[in-house]
C-alpha cells in the first residue's frame, strides 16, 4: 500500500467516524457512506495533484 493510499484510508475513516459521532450518519449505513466519503477524498486529492506533462 502506498503512502497516498494509506492517507486516503485514514482520512476517510476519520471523516466517517466523526459523522457517526455527531449523528449525521448511522452505523447501519456505514458501508454506503464509507464508499461515498472515500470517493470524495480521492477526487479531492486527484484535483490537487499537479498535472504531469
């Protein structure tokens, strides 16, 4: 696992845990929400990467 991949997983986990703690999402919908948050985190990182060329 690359360092970037590890950071994505950690960020996703922290965000989902905070949402559960604050009652914004429920543990029963963890899988669905984890996937959505993970996609947003990945897209955010992809948007910030400098273009190569």
